[in-house]
């Protein structure tokens, strides 16, 4: 069997040309291969009736194998039904030759109009057709007549009307397969999704000026929004598209519709009237927590807090004070606290970050506590607790407890006197002073959690004391109720304490930190005591551009770059 006896062959030379530009198939012995890549169906002499029909239209051609080509879209589908196409072509040609024979027998003029062979694939997703030229003085078919023939064969969906109507105007259109209609495959709907216009996590990014100063007002740790401001766009799901054959039959199974997106709607947010947007119900700061966006209310204090103003401020949200805070004030917020001036001898506790643009002037009774980070122009004579990080231009005579890094690299960049306890390292321009003031740097553990444990332990001891006191009282309904509440609180507080102790045991300074440097500074003075893990060192001479770490053996390792 040679290549011309194969029903379908694929020509791979040349570039695709429009259907109107395709030449008729040529003899393999004398004619070149068609220039466009196309599938060809070889009609052998066994298809006697079709061969006769072809030679009537092309009497000058004498090849023994007839090639019917196609460069139509999806022409590869023809290859799957080769035997059926050849059989139906022979049946179609036989009927046409019989009509011609009847004309001959009746001694009528041997005129036959142009005709159309229609082939629909077995899955009914594609309908191909082939034009046969007229014989004698037969008429050619118009585009509308070709369309009607396709419809008569049951093709009613996905018809290429423009192509069918313009085909009669093309030359060399006979004995070639064209795609007349195509069905659509079923398509599942697209799931809905959320376009978030606000970041879930906000990261501090501080830019230094030429004098190495930073503007803490540019931290952007919160994003303000006005009432009815858009937080998210909600793109709805799309419906599934049913599959339809060229005979307009629905394909099974039916497609799946898209699923709606989970809307991250939190406190003080709602949907717009059309359901396309998540909007703010009030002015505030946008925050992401618990898999949802929420709008935290803001308490704006325009002119700072002066003596005689309210001294105890508590707020469920963020607090922004546009000025200084006088001594003796207590500020507590579930969100962030930002002070645009100086905070003097006060107590500040924030569920998120504390930002003091100018600085904090304590008098050894000032306590700052942030469940995230503390940023200040300077810190003086105060105690600071932070879970994530502490950053200031200088830290003077303070006690700092931080589970993250402590940094003093901007402005003066000095840490003088007091103690710094950090779980993840200390970085400063200068540590200590020329006067050899005692300054302690302790790296390791979880300093912030240690403070939490002390607080919770004190709370637990107070609860236990009250339980013992009530247990000695006469039993009444009131004492029973009070004891029940106290025991519930005792259980909750004990669980918190157990969790913190478990975390403290699991977090230890790793010993394989040979290349890490928990402490870095440009200048370190005598009088500084450095403790990393369980190793300590007392600085007795001044060092510059140095880094101190702990090596693989657990001993302190000092590196001086010059």
C-alpha cells in the first residue's frame, strides 16, 4: 500500500491560504503537492460512481486516485470518519449518476444543476459540505440555496452564514470540503472572585532624609476610608453554557454554574445596592482580620490633650491625637494609637501599633505597650513592650521588651543606658556612651511574652484568691453564681497561661547561627553588657563597625570589620 492509498494524508508544506485560493488536487505523478497544509481524502478506483462523476466534471484529468482536500477549520475531524465519508460519497455519486442515466434514457438534455454533498460528524458537532459542479447547461447554486440544503439535512445551529453566502463567488470551489456549521461544547461557568482595593497586610516603609531623619507620619500603617467608600469589587459568577450540536440538540451532562465568591464582609461594612461592591458604613480605617475587611472607627483629637482634659481615654478602634499628650494621661485603644507630637509621662496601650512622631518623654513611670510595633522619634525614661518591633531615632535610659528586632539607625541612632531585651536582634549606630554608662543588651527568649505571663499569672492569682474567699462564705444562690463565674474565668486564664508557657518552651535561640549577627552597631562603648542566649560579654574597650553573634559551639563570636 502506497501513500496515495491512505484515506487521509496531511500536507505540511507552505502556509495556510484562504479557501478561495486553493488549487484543485493534482495527480501525484505529474502535479505538485498543494501548497497549503490540508487533509486529503483519496478516492480510489473502487469508488466507481464517484470517479465517473469526477471525470465528467474534469474530462482532461486522467489520474487514477482522486484527492479531495480541505483547509477548513476543524478539518482534522474528517480523518476520524474516513470510511463513512467514502461510503456516503459513493452513495451520493450513484444517485447523481442515476439521474443522469434517466435523462439519457428519456433523450432529454443532459443537464444537471450544481449539487451539495453534506456530511455531519457522528457527534453532530461539525457539518461539512462539498460542492459538485453542474453538468451541461445546469445551473449553479446561490448561497441561499446552499444554506437551504444544509437546513434540509437538519443543520440549524452554528451556521457560517457569511461564508456560505459568498462561496458561489469563489473560483475552484468544487470537490473540496468546507465547514458549514459547528456546535458548541458545554462550558462550566466561571467562579466569582474578589478584587481587593486595599492591602490585607500593611508594612512599615521609612525613607530617610539627607540628615538620616525619618518622618514617622509616612508609615501608612492604616488606610483611611470615608463612608460609602469602596473596599472590594465583587465579580459575580457566570452561568454555565450548554453544549449544542449543529442539529440543535443539547449535550449532557448540563454544565456547572460558577460559584459565588466568599465576600470578606466584616464589621462596619456592607454591600452596595447592586451587590457588586463592599463599601464602608462609616468613616474609619480599613483593616483585614479574621478573613474579612472591617472599618475601624477613628477617634480624632484635634488639638492634643492638655491639663484639665479627659485623662482616661478608652476607644474601640484607632486613636489619632493631633498634638502633644500631657503627663498623667492613660490611653487605651483596640487599634493603633498615633500621636503627632510629644507624649509626656503617660500610659499608652494599643491592640496594634503605637506611633509617636516627635517622641516619648517619660519620668520612669511611663509605660508603652503595643501588640504590634512601636515607632517613635525618641524614647526617654520609659518602659516599652512590643510584640513585633521597636524603632526610634534614639533610646535613652529605657527598658524595652520586644519579641522582634529593636532598631535605632536613624537620626542620632543611639542606645544609651537602660536595658534592651529583644528576641530577634538589636541594630544601632551607637550603643553606650563615652562615660561608660551601664547599658544592657539581652538577645533571646520572648521578652514580650514574659511580660504577658507575669500579667496573666497575677490575674490568675487574684481569681484564686477570690475563689478561696467565697468558698469560706455561707452557701447562697449569689455565692454559687459568683463562684461559677470565677471558676470559668479561672479556666480561661489558666488556658492562656499554659499556651504562653508552651510557646516560651518552644522558642529558644538556635545554636546554628554562625553566620547570623543578632547585634550590629557602628560604635560600641565600654560599660555595655551583651547577653546572647546564656553567654555574656562585658565591653571594656571601644569597638567600631562590629557585629556580635553566637557560634555553633554556643560561644559569643565578635567580628570587627576594621
